[in-house]
C-alpha cells in the first residue's frame, strides 16, 4: 500500500525525492501520512481536493483486498 501511494505521489509532484510516507495505526485504522515539498502540496491536493480524493479512492479500493481500513492524510511541513 505504501508503495502505491509513493508511486502516485511521485508522479504528481515536481520534487519526487521529497515524498515521504509515515505509517501508523490508530482507532480509525492504518493511517498513511503523506508529506511532500511545500511547493507541491497544492499539486497533491488539487482544485477543491479532487486529486486528494482520487488518491484516497484508489488506495481504499486497493485496501479492500487486504480487508483493512486505510486512511491517507496529507500533512504540510
């Protein structure tokens, strides 16, 4: 799952070397915290959050196979 998020995020940004993913588990399920270069935050979120929503949809669909609840949070540094 982490690799899927990394591939999608690196395709979207201008600074792919700055893509970082932290994984933690909480009451909601597995949480993947995606952080990117400050200049690329808008590219990952998209207009009205459309790209972020699409990324979350793809990851959620892939997580169905593993029967886990997966959340993607975009964090700014």
